C-alpha cells in the first residue's frame, strides 16, 4: 500500500512538472501587435578603441505578417571620438533594414559623427516598419558620410531583429 501511494505521488508530481512550462508559456503574451521590446545596447568600440557608441533601443508594435517588422523603432544614445587628432572623427553607423510596400527588405544607413575628443555626441532617431537594426563603429578622417571601408570592412553588430 505504501509503494502504491509513493508511486501515485511521483506520478502526480511528474504531471505537474510537465504542465508547469506549458502554463507559464500560455501566461506570456503572444507575439503580435502591441508588444514592446526595449533595452540597452553597447558599448561597442571601433578597432583600436578609437571610437565608442552606446545607448538604448525600443521597438513597439511588432507585426508578424509575411515579413515580421516592428511598427516603430527608436534608437538613442551617445557616440564618442577617442582619437586625439582634430582631423579624425568617430562614427556610429546604423544599417536599418525595413519592410517596404512591396514586402521587400531594403536598407538605409544612418550615421552619427562625433569629432570632439572624449565629448559625447547625443543622438536619437525613429524609423517605421523595421525588420533589423545593425551597428558598426568606426574612427576615420572627417567626412560628410562614412567611408566605404567603414561600411564594408568588419562585421555589423545586430541590435534588433524582428522575429
């Protein structure tokens, strides 16, 4: 009789353990419109620690249609130049991949240039229908936009990917 009660108790405990993860998952809101993903990113550095960028990213209204995308993504933060030369700047370059009206995924670059040694350059921008946000930090000569080397050498850091 004692063995039967023990086995019954173990069976009930095993059933509860197997049900608990499913119940926890059901209690979590499903992915869909209205969800918000927010969090800090960085710091990320340029090669040789010659520039730095860090901040926060908030994605709202994730839509999981044919191609998932966030309705709105806001990126804010600070970029720093750690080169002492006045002819160089630090760059935080963002590659924003978005869903267009034909459900393609083109991208555009958004660059932030900091040219004052160790002085933070604050930035904030918002994009709509965003699929992915990536970042690359570079340090190079002053220019109106980042160089081809900055854009295409090395790897991009993924800050946000709609799932």
